């Protein structure tokens, strides 16, 4: 399984659809994922509304937020492949 080295976030607008997750893997690969698919997820909407979405963390296996919301490597790769989140 891919290990996540670091994660960042960029926001180019005023909605969750404008948020990009910037994920760097240990193997040198980087993916930038728009979080627009998460706009229908109440947990991610709440994170966006109180700005906690802008503080992602990683434990190497997933990206997670203070409320317990998380994206596993498998979910991230599915999103990269166009499978949504």
C-alpha cells in the first residue's frame, strides 16, 4: 500500500468544490484532488463551514481531520481514477 508523506490543501474560491487536496506519497508521486464530490457529505460540509477542512493531517496510511473524517489511500486512489469519493 502507498504511504502518504504529506498533505496540503488549496482553496481557490468560496465553496468546497473549490478546494484541492494536495497529497504527496513516499514514492515521489503527487496527486491533486478536487473535493467537489465531498460537497454532499455532511461531515466534509461541516469541516468546510468551520474551516477545519484546511487542517488535514496524515498518519502515512490516510488523510484525516480533527472530527475523525478520513480518506484512506484506497479512497484517494479511487478519486484519482474518477470513482468519486
